[in-house]
C-alpha cells in the first residue's frame, strides 16, 4: 500500500509500504548485480533505466507528477525505501567518499534518477561520481558544503554553473545521533508573495554574481553578473547561494536580505530517517542543513546524493563520450 499526503506548502510525502516496499527491494537487489555493479558505468546506468519500469506504480506515479509540477514547496519526500538496514558498513569519514560499487541504496537512487531524467555529476566535485556520500568529516566542521556539520546556508545547488542540476536527491542511510540534523528547504513559490514589487524587480536584474562552492576547490572565479529570478513573473526560476552569491549594488544587497528573510519565514525543516529520500526541485527551491555534532564513531549521519538533469542534451559539449559527467 502507498499512502500520499499533501498539505499546502509542506513537502509532498509518499510512504512506500507493503507489496510496493517488497517489490522495490527486489528490483533494487536485482539491479545491484547488473553490469558487474559498477555504478558509474554506462552499462549500469542503462540497467537502472530498464529496471525503473519494474518499480511499483505507487512509486513511479508520484515521481511523474512531481516532475510535471513540484508543488508549492518544490520538495518530494519518499519514505520507506530500502537502504541496506543492518548490513550497512560504518559511515565513511573522508571528504571524497563516493559509491563506486553497487549497493541497494545506490540502486534506488539511480533508478529514481532515471525516472526523473538522467543522472549527472561534475568532475571537479568528488571526482564526478554519480552517487556521492554526504557525511561529516573530521576537521571540516565549519565547511560550507557536504562535509561540514555547522549550519549550511540556503543555496541553489551549483548556482554558479550553466548546467546546474534540475533535481537534488538525498537518500538517508543513517540519521545523526541526536536526530537534530534537519534538511532545510526554502522555495520561491512560498516566498514570492512576501517580497515587495521593488525587490522582485531587483532580483530580476543582472546585479549578482556567484562563486563556485568550496567543494569545487574554490576555482573558476565568479559568474558574469546575472539575476536571481528569471522566467515567468508569477512563477520564476531561482538561482542563489547565500554563502557564495555577491550583490553588486546597494539595492541588490537589500533585495538579498529581504529574500533571506522571506526564506527564513517560509522554510521547512525535516529530520530524515533511514529510508527517506528527499527530492528538491533545484530550479525553484534552495536547501541547507541545520547544525549537528558528529562523533566520528562510524554511526554518524550518512546521506547519499545524486543529481538529475531533465535535458542531458543541453550539456553535451561538456561531457566526454556523451557520458554523465560534466567537465
């Protein structure tokens, strides 16, 4: 049985249970054995694309609806997915940890990515792996990125990049010890009514530039001046990173401050449990994380992350041999 709950601007929640949960686990275990289990190979991604069609309609249906319209919050939360349970190894503790060998959780991520579009990665970040570990790393506590444990500010994923992800998927394998690390999200659909007309106008002006995040090594300089909001005035796209976007004028600075306040007033926070998959529509919704205290004991918070592009063709010039990694 699959239960769907939607309440206003809250995240849409889908719980996978019963026969749907069993079928999802069977398909994920079968995919794990395909194509020698090499997660980043074309053959394994192709197998994931085929197996997507074997997942229960109770999972595929809500994903299809979310792709068409991600709703007021721009967040879909799927609960009850298989991730390995008692067989999970210790939480990794290195900054460049990725999943190269197929696991149940990696299989789930890749099938869902193929249902939403195509998986993608960026070579400067975690060597371009398609399934990446998001874990706290000793010495990186203050890092504004996936290795840190302090408050992670709201950001559009890879806001500096011309082919930033359409969706960011975060699958929880293990929660933090105190269950306080919340995935924080804030979207323009909820915040827009709180913004003045003047602020909306400024946010549509090319008066902002954004630097690459620390996870890209801090290289590459800033973007050319660009707007924060673009597209339909009543339902715009959003591109901002409050840790890396620089306002170029005094009025742009004021507009960013008003947008931050609107996000603070409309933000959502969800403490993910094992088996929870959060999908964030990166075109309209930012995400971040509340602070937590890691113990580095092998049982720390462990998420796995995969990016999705709706139209892989647009980035063809940046991908070697029509692969899934952007240079």
